[in-house]
C-alpha cells in the first residue's frame, strides 16, 4: 500500500521552502495545509495537499477568465 501522507521534507519541496522553514511555518500556525503527528513524524494527508493545489489552480484559472473577459 502506498503511504497516504507526505513528510515535512516532501511538503517543503512542494511549497518551495526548506525543511526548517516548513517546520517554522507549522509551529507558527501559518503553513498552508494542516499537518498531524503520526508516531514521531509530522505529516500531511496527500488528499488534503492535492485539494489545496486544486483550489489554487481553480482560483488562478478563474482570474485568467476574468482578465480575458475584461480585455477588449
């Protein structure tokens, strides 16, 4: 079975930050997706991360469509 979560190192890579920055963001409550502890690891659910990026994509596409309509 494939693991259903992403580690902090994997999340840091996806969000373009260092592992330490990801840890700091989580600790300060400003990391963009929720994380949880499993054993000694802090992880985020893959499905939740995918939904986060899907939402950002939809927002971006919506902005492009609005700009296309507003253009002469």
